[in-house]
């Protein structure tokens, strides 16, 4: 294998179907407002491993929504559903405010 540095990851958004190859890194971007205490987290998935999350703010205004970038690596060939939940980490018993599901296929 070996991947060239500077290769940008494929970015997906709400409603997308994710098609990647085994070992590929991909990114999901979802709107997130960190001032509310909510953040996107990924449920365990058999075909992809969560790598990291970062915030991309589109504005310098406090309280303005930004984009949360969640980076994943495809780890196993197959098909599944990648589920992300928008919830407060300090309220683990509350249901998520939002859920995004992505059909995932790793070849």
C-alpha cells in the first residue's frame, strides 16, 4: 500500500452513500454548533474505524454554526450503515437530537 502524503480524503455529507476501498480514509462533514454542547459521534461500525474529529468554523461570530469533520478509515470490506448521533456527551441518558445514517460499502 502506502498512501501519498497530501492526498485529500473524500468528503461526504448528509444523504450521501459512501463508497470507498479498504484502507481508504474518508471524511463526513455535518453542521454542528459547539456552543450548544452538542457534537457528532459515530457508533461502532464493522467496516470503518473512527479516526478523529475537528471543527471548521465558517464564521467568527460567536454562536454561529460550523462544520464538524469526522475522519474515518475503511478497515474491512463489506456493506453496513454508518450511524452518527448528534448529542450532548454530558447527557448520556438522553436520546440524540439528530441522527444521520450513511449507507457504507467498502470494496
